[in-house]
């Protein structure tokens, strides 16, 4: 005869053998047994991974969206992040005493990690208006968004066209699409030397000569230093490099930074949100990454495409004492040489990024 | 069991023994937790690390092991031993030793590099790739030169004597608690080339890694 205790013990033992659902694991039972399916492995936390976070700040005590960025590096250096000084003081556990509006540069890998304040754009509204020669005004369509958000019922972007056409510049009506969307871009920037050409007309007795001179500009490099900078902007606009005609006309202005688009953060509203609504804690944020690996950066100068090659004359004149004088005499010539090189586009310092 | 047959205590005991043998045990990259009503099976939280090339793992305070990586197909080594070890010779994967935390070569901002130092042949092909711990990539002994201003961070690395050049594959730093932390910079095997400008002295040549 089996005692009740023994029977109950057996039941308990078998019950204890059942698989239960755990973290990233799903049990499956069948008549033949039970199996465990492990979910896909968690994604690798790659450099530059953006983690949006609702956080109380000095400017918005009730909270605002900020972005923390996982450690990333450019040329082995982590970028600087500009954040409100008072918020940094709170992060560090000290009393905020800095004046409001003042900001501090914090390296991305410092602890506690700095954050970027999001600055939003609305990709649903129409773009700028342009007038045609015959007086018609056309409005550009809305920027739009990845198809992924269409499934959530985001309002359609504004359609473009002649502003007098019905519906032009407005979102097409769709009662199933009642959500709003906002976007913010995160950009990495490296300062570099820029150049600016200027044109001068010289009136020489019976003929006019045009002289195109090049001014080397390094304001950004002096202000920001050689370290990369990470910032959040409503919209990433790549710097426009001058075209050959600009250089031919002597009006070329080469930018002083090279920027790369790291990520776009999209904010998705709850259903039935007003088009003018501001992003608040009820919105869901998604990060779309454009860069996943650490970066290297080199200007054309650094990569060997341009190498200043000043004229030098080394002679054992007066036992070498005359060398500084020779250098001084050659200096204006070298300046001219550099200007000619710039004009011939050999002094474009435009840099390139690559990943490692 | 035949219908009508009595269940003896011995049979129940045998069943219990069988049940014990069917216990769920923790396997590779999984965690189990026994509860009265079942076993919670989970994936290991810290599991599934991506073992990419050059992945550094700090070993105590004295060194770091580095996952195998290569430069132009030349496998990196520590003191001549490949990062994957030499199984046939009984050599386990080596550890890059720096002694203790006070011996780390660091910049004033409290950071240093784990770098791969390549030595090139006359035609600039890579001969060897040796792991080193340095504070600066372009000084002979790898120490930080305080007299040198911080240059605009170059994408190319200036070479050093002996047709050598270093590329950082990880950053190491001391945390506020004094713990050594390594953050990977390179995630893939590397390629290398040298900028060859006519007449440029060897020491001024820039080395590019990608």
C-alpha cells in the first residue's frame, strides 16, 4: 500500500520539474517532453548607442527628454558634450551654483555620463516655399519618416506642390492616422582648418588684373580644440563644400568643421495627439543609428592628399647665420605658394571619417 | 504496470529516483532557479558576449587578455606568443602584463591605450604585430610627452623608429574607485597602409589603420 505522503511527495517532485518562463527563455511543452527556446541574444551595446531618458533638469524641473550616448571614440578620444552647468553640478552631487544658461564641456566617458538635451523638429510639416519665375509659389513636401512608424498610425507628411492647389502643404486626412512624430539628430563634429577665397581687382595702368587670394581660417579649431564634439540638433545639415565654379570665381568658402550623422532619435506620440503638441513623458522614443563603430578621422592634409611643401634654401652661407634671413626672404614666397595651392584646390582640408 | 497491480513503495521509490535523474541542471549560458512549482530557466544575463577581435578583458589589476586580432592578416602576439596561444606547444593565450596599476602608462587625463605595434619590412609590409600598453602612440617608449602640445587628433599615426607604428585597440582608464577598466576601440581585424610621400623621412610617415 502506498502512503499518501509518498504519493504527494511524488506529485511534488514531478511538479517541481516543470519548466517555467525565465529571462529571454520560453518553455514549450509537448506530449514527448518539454523544451526551452532561448530568445535572440541581447544586442551588443555598440559605440554611440543612444539611450533616451526622461529626466528632470534645471531648465525643466518636471522633466524633459535627454539622450545618453554609450562610449564612442574618434581617433581614440571620446568627444566633448556641452551640458548645462547646473545640471552637471546636480549630477556630481553638489549644490547648483553656476549661473543659469552657462554650460560646461564634459567628456563622454566621464562618470556620471553627460547627456544631451534633445532639440526636436517636426518631419510632418511642409518645407520652405519657393517662387517660380512666373510668380507661382511652391511649397516643399514634409520630410517624412521611416516606414516603420507608418504601422503605428503616424499622420502622413504634408504634401508639396503649388500653394494654391487644395491640400498643398497639408497632411492628407486619414482618420486612422492620429499619432505625431518628432525627430532629433545627434551629430559628431571635428574642427579643422577652413579656407576662404576673396577676389580683388587690380587696376594696372592699361589692364585690369584679378587676384584671388586665400585666407586660412581656424576659428573653430582654436575655439573647440582638436577633440571631437557631440551635440543634438533638430536637423543634421551636411556642410556644403564649394563647387569648382565657386573656386573659379574666387568666392569659395570651405567650412571649418567636418560633421557626421551619428543617430536620429524619433519621438512617437500617443494616438489622437494634436499636431502642435510638445514631446512629453507619454511619448515613446526610438533611436535610429547611422554609426555603430568607433571612428577615425583625417583631413586631406593629414592623409597625404595635401602636404604643404614650402620652398627652402639651405646653404652654408656665413656659417649658417644667414639662414634665418633666407627663410624670412622666402616667407612671402611660401605664402604666395600656399595661396596658389589653395586656389588649385590642393589646400582643401576636408576630412573623412572611417570606422574601426 | 498491469491494471489491478498494487503500487508498491519500491516502485514509487524507483519513480522518485527517475524523477531525480530528470532534474534540470544549469547548462551553458543558462541559469536555473528551482521553485516548488517548477524550474525557472533563463538565459544568463551577462551572457552572450560578442567575442570580437581585440576585445580586452582586464585580468585583476596586473594585465589584460585580448581576443585574437590581426593586422593585414598578421596575427597579433604578446611577447611573441599569438593571442590565441599555441595549443600544440601547450601555451595558453597570453596576458598583457603591466605589473600593477601604478605601472600603467597613462596620460594626464587618466587614460592610456592598449595598442598593437606593427613592425614593417622595407616595402612596408607588416612583419609583426605586438600588443603593448602605452600612454602615447607616437613616442618611442610609449610614455606621454608632457612637453608636446595636444595635436589635432590625427587619423593617421606618426611612425616611430624601426619602421614601427602603433594603433590603439582599446582605452584603459582608472575609475573613481581605482578599478582598471578597458573599453574597446577596434572591433574588427585591421588593415594597414603607410602614407608614402617622396622624400619624406621615415619617422614622419603617417600610418593608417582601418
